C-alpha cells in the first residue's frame, strides 16, 4: 500500500464568528481559495498534478453551498483539471477531508491531493443548514436528540466534572494558546489574510483572552441552563440517562469552543510525487478511523475512535507523543484524558478551540497542522488528532514524522 | 458651476447649500457644521437645502493615489453620513437641483428626503458617482433587486422616477432592518441573471460593474454597517485598479 505523506499544512487565523469579527467581510469561498493559493505558492505547485481537493464544511448552503471545494479550486486559479469535493462529518469534517485525501493516496487511486476545510460561522450561522436529526420528530424522539451544549453538560454530570474542573481546563487552554502565539509556535502554518486591496484583515487568532482567570470565568452564566430547563431538553437527556437525576450546567462562553471563521489546507501525496515536485515529506498519515457512539451524550466519540485506530494499528496510547483533542467543550477533553489514561501534558499543548475557536468544517485540518508543527518543534515522532462529532460520532487520525 | 458654500440660519433650523458643486474642502466644512449642531443639545430639527452634487469631489477621490490618504478620505465621507444618520437631530434633505455621489449620500442619510420638481438623481457609472455609501442606503430603501436595476441601467433618475421609487418624498424608516434574502431562489436567480447580463454585455472590461455587483451581492448577505465597510473596500479597489491600469 502506498504511504500518504503530508507535505505541507497551512491555516488562516481564526476571526470571531460575529459581525464584528475580522474575517466577517470575506466570503467563505475567498477564505478557502486564499488558503489553496498560498499552498500552491509555498510549494511551487504545478496544480495539474493534483488529483483532488477535499474540503470539510458543515454548513454547505448559501454561499458555502454547491461544492465549495471545486469553486475554491477555480477561484484559486488552479488548473481546471483539479476536481473538488465537499465533505461533512460535522465537527470532524476537516480531519475527515484529510483522511479521505490520504485514503485516495493509500489506495493508489491518486498521487497528490489536498485535504482541508472551511467554515465562515459569522456568515453562514450554525444551525442554518437544517437537517432531520433536529427537526423531524420521528427521528428526534427515537434518538433522544439534544443539542451539543446539553450533551456537554450531561457528559460533565455523568463523569462528575465540576464547574471548577472545566473552568481550570479553560484557563489553561487560554494560557497555552497565548504562550504559543507569543513564542510564534504557529507561525509555520498561519497565513495572513488580506482583502482585495492588499489591506491586512487578520494575522492572529482574535478570540484569545490571555487574561482569563478562574475569577473572570466564575462570573459567566452557564450557556445551556435556560434552554435545557425551559424547553424540556434536560428531561430528554435524563430520559436517556436516568441515573444522572439532574443536569449540572457547567459550560459557558469561556469553557466552550468559540464560534469563529477560518479555513485550512493540507497537502498530501505519495512518495514519488514529492520527488517529482522537489518537496520533502514532513510526516505520514499512518491510520485513521471514525466511529458512531451513543448520540444523546454525543461527545464521547474521541475515546472510541482512538481505541478503534489503536486496535487497527496495534498501538497503545503510550505510543503517542502528543494528542490534539478538539476542545469542543472542556468536559470532552477531561473525559478523553481520563478514559484513555493519558498524561495531561501530552494533550493540547498549545491550547485549542476554547481559546482560539472552532471553525467547524476547518478545525480538524487545522489541528493536524498544529500537531505536526509541534511534533517537529519538539522533535517527537507520533501524534494523534481526534474530534468529537455531532450525533455521537468520533474521528481519529494518527500521524508519524518521517 | 461654482463651489458650494453653506449658510446656517440663526436659529439653526436650516442649512442652505449655495452653489453647485462639493469638493473635499466643502465636505470638511460641512462636517464641521454638522458636528457643531450635534454638540448643541437644544436642536431638534434641521433642514438642509440645495444641490447635493459632488462631481468635483468624486474626481478628487478618483485621482488619489496614496493608499493611506485614500483610506482617510473614504472614512471621512462615510463618517459624515453616519454622523447624520446616528444624530438625535431630525434631518430633512430638501434636494433642489442635482444629487450625485457622496453628497447625494448625505441626502439619503437624512431622516426625510424631499426634492423639488426638476431634481435629477445621477447614478451613471462613468462618473462613478454612486459609490461611497449611496449603494448601502439605496439597498435599504429599495431592496437589492431594485438597486441592481437602478444602478445598472445607467440613467439619470428624474423627479417622477425618484418619487415612484420612494427614494424621495416618502418617509424612510431608518430603523428598518434590511430584509435579508437568506439565499432564497429569487436572490440566486437575480444574481445569475444580472451577472450574466453584465458579463455578456461588457465582457470583463468594466471594473465598475464588478464593484457594483459585488457590493450589492455582499451587502445583501451582510448587515448594513458591514455593508458600508464592504462598499469602502470596493471603492478603494476600483480606484487602485484604475490607477494600475492608467
Ligand atoms: C457557549 C456559547 C453558546 C457561548 O456563546 P456566546 O454567549 O455568544 O459567547 P461569546 O463568545 O460571545 O461570549 C460572551 C461573553 O462571555 C464572556 N467571555 C467569553 N469568554 C470569556 C473568557 N475566557 N473570560 C472572560 N469572559 C469571557 C465575554 O463577556 C463575552 O462577551 P464579549 O465577547 O462581548 O466580551 C457558544 O460559544 C457555543 O455555542 N459554543 C459551542 C459551539 C459548538 O457547539 N460547536 C460545536 C461543538 S460540538
């Protein structure tokens, strides 16, 4: 089986996913195509050699709709022979896109691909895509549908994570992310975003709040208490988890992933194409898997997806030098650390989505790049990226430096 | 043709625009007057009367080459209209003559827009006069479809047309929240139609059309305030693009 090598990985900075966010005035297709253009420029890429561009996007409607991958390819002035496809595995879409791009290489059906993702949450808001899970009563009843915020609080309740536990995690995420920015750990991958006039729009993750403390977080009200209580969602969750009796609402704006705009792209190919293009492989995608788990608690997928990929590769959590576990909510990462019994100092060493935001379709591919940069910086070998995914899924990918 | 000057009535109830053409200096002067009025807490209503014609100013703007001075200028122009719009004073524009470009924007930013018979509104692309906030305000008044039609047919709008379109002599609700299309079929179809019509007619040769279409397209997705900024970016693009070409 051919190996799938990672040749390059880049990402945009993350802009606040609001009208006041610095990337609000740039359309998602432009954000994605700027990323593709930069990848081409950095690697002096002859795009005729590209077999496919796979982009994750969780709200593929309106200006993000109609196969944004192919439209971004065209907007980036890639050769017209390059196709593009958009994939949706909710929050892991960006990682899934890289996995699919890698699978094309591993199967021998492609030589050079790009995996990545895009989400402009300020312009195409979360939830705007609709879908049967949330809305069709025959599905919602049967699966005990609750939104992810309620699931996160249910997870914290079930595994006894207190408000202090999740807040402490969040404070550390902010510290680690600010430290990484200050020390320029992300600079290898970040591309500055300019408008049509060459004016700088954003060159840093603007959500970070370095000054976050336990005290400042203590003043924030739980975000999902009101809707949980008033709309019956808590009861739905408790019908599925009667042993919990009462949901402890611990998540709020400061310990949940922030809503942001951003895009990322990862260049993946076989060995021969690297030689042909004169570019050096940085790592290989060793293995990956996705899995489905119980959808009401929804967010425990990372441990199960990781175990599945460990089984396949006959590896053990101890074989992993660094983990990137998407900080969708603080309890997700705490649970992962406990379930897999991994050391906290190996997980999200440069912070994550609580500090910097989670641009749904792009995050997975951003994490892959962040992990690779950090493995290189520390001269370590093996890393695992995993994300919890809507409807109870999880995705995990193991990369290994070469 | 003469440069405009301003006459402020003793009781501050009206500003008369004397002369026919705004340039940058007159704009600055006008801004000072509005600023002073805003600082006097007692004023409730002010009527502004005369020509809202800014051909000279537009020429000045489009001959700017320094990027920074261009930014300052564009901010200045939009800031003036915003000041009028956000003021507690009720402003009425009494257009008497010609309305063009940034000065027309001042008129459209007022709470009431009135006009005398014979008034002409100039939206032609060749003079690039409709940019700088005018488009945003038109979208607010007319919606995206009519704005597209109006700006792309390239003609001057006479008093009767403007009345019909409710650009003048009707009560403009400034609190009106733009009716966002959220990408309904009509929105998509409208842009498919206009894009192809303009593209097939003018090929890629006229950047003004790209700018107009883009401003209306993006502004219909984003909010009004964001729209102003988008419009500013496109005007800048247009100016830089023109300079590059020449
Ligand atoms: C939790 C959530 C509902 C909060 O939304 P929100 O209230 O709009 O959050 P904001 O980021 O605007 O923060 C609100 C306020 O909290 C406060 N705040 C946020 N983070 C803070 C921090 N670290 N320290 C101190 N205060 C903070 C601020 O006062 C902020 O207001 P400001 O930005 O005007 O200063 C939202 O972020 C969310 O849904 N996140 C999860 C997204 C998701 O589900 N993704 C998929 C995962 S499966």
